[in-house]
C-alpha cells in the first residue's frame, strides 16, 4: 500500500479520488476509507474493500455547512446551528436525503449522515475536489477502527492501494451522530461532542437512548472488536490468578493492585483518568494488547457518567 504525505500526497489523493479510486484518509476522529460520494462505483468499492453489507449507510463528508443543501432536503435550522457551533469537527448530523442523492451511499435509506471533518489534509482534499466524500472508518467490517496510518496498512493491505499519513488522530473515537429527523434530537452514537454540548447549543432536550431502533451498524452489539476476548471489570475484580491477561487501566488503585501482584508490566496499559485523553488512546491500546501474547484483555471499568458515554459505548461493544 502506498503511503502518501505532504502537498504531493494531497495532489495524488485528489487525482485518485477524481478517477473513482478509494484512498484512506486521516480525520480528527479515526482514519476513513474515502471515495467520491456522488460516484456509485466508488461507493460500491468502499463497501467491497471493507466487507460491509450494502444496506449499512456511509457518512458523507463535506467541506462546510454551505454544502449540506447539496445532500439533504429539508435543511432544518438545528442542523445549521450545530454546524455553526461544531464544524469542522467530530459531529455527524442525520437528515432527510435530497431526492437526487443516490441511495447507494445511504444504504437504501431516505436519510443521509453528513459531517465536515477538521483534519487539515482531509479538509484540503475536500476543497480541491468540490464533491462530498463517503468515508466509513478504514477497517474491515466489525474490527477496531484505525487511529494511525500503520494500523490502516496492517488491516487493509491488499484491499486498498493508498493511505494518506496524517499522524495519529486527535480524538481517536468516531464522531457523535445526532438524528435531527424527528421531533427530539437523538444521539445515535455517542462521541467526542457530548449530549450536554448539543443540548446547550440547541437549547432543548437531547435524547441519548441506551439502545435504539434506527439501524446503525455501529449499533450492532458486536462491533469495534479486538481479536482477543475483552472483559470490563470493577477495579476490585481486575486481577485474576492463573491466566495470561493484558490490562487496560486508568486508576491509581488498579495500578497498585497490579504492582502488588507482580503482573508483567509489558501487558499493562494505563490511560488518562479523564475521558478525552482516555478516548484518544483507547483504540491504539486495544490494537497493542491484541498483539501481546495474552489470552484475554481485562479492562478496568471507567466511571459511568455522561462525559464517559462514548468511551463506555465502545468498551461495551468491544466486549460483545
Ligand atoms: O468519525 C467518524 O464518523 C468516522 C470518520 C471516518 O469520519 N466515520 C465512521 O463511519 O465512523 P462508519 O461508517 O464506520 O460509521 C458511520 C455510522 C454507521 O454506524 C452508519 O450506519 C451510520 O453512521 N449511518 C450513516 N448513514 C446513516 C443513515 N442514513 N441512517 C442511520 N445511520 C447512518
Ligand atoms: Mg466503523
């Protein structure tokens, strides 16, 4: 797989995308597998490379809020308000699809998911192309999302030809998805933009259902999974004798418990005790633990409050 970078890499990515090829690109959330959203063949190539069922819709990435009306109709005031506040950035809005938009990218639906990514290379490429880019996370279906170009190369080798290396992703967790097609804005996937931030901006209640009926593959229980079994455990139940485990912890208590049991420190990863730093490191930590000589991954359960919603959502699905 060719690794692109710098100005020449941006040029090459644009040329490839223009002719209908797909290219893995960095975003501020995770790496995406990008193709021209207005070109059905390019969109089909994305589904094929990922091994994703054709009825699981893709997010369309746009340069700015001015592009929403090219893809959605009607454009509710709430969408413009949220775009103004959080774009470019890690927020996806779900709207009604404009009638001319192909249902290949929407997985056959009448709705369309749209976001404007902040990552500078991706943003530059969008501006040069003057189209939308469909981009799911750049991993095979159901596996862990990549947060570095190396992880893309590892999991997508042989499936795609090029990745633009923009370094590690700023957030490391997929965008928040908010459904604006109903009477109450509803979070379909928790992410870096929190429920409290959305509610403050819209000045109304925002729902964050534990489960919902809108079929989102990220909503499939077994998703975002490492190859090894993963268990979420309270700090007190973290240590278990007689097994080869890798540990993902955040608290002093867990670190002390592990130290007193003499666990091999190469298999212990400690993430920050706050949700943004923890989220940034989560997928890389899981990738790393997946490569250790261990039988299972034991994760110290993070706090339950709303600020940790995105982290807890991904850990719940990683457990399967
Ligand atoms: O941060 C992100 O959102 C990343 C980066 C690359 O932008 N993209 C991403 O895409 O996570 P993907 O395809 O892995 O997840 C997008 C989610 C899926 O669960 C998909 O089903 C949902 O968005 N989605 C897209 N269009 C939808 C629609 N019309 N109705 C319901 N869900 C939709
Ligand atoms: Mg994904």
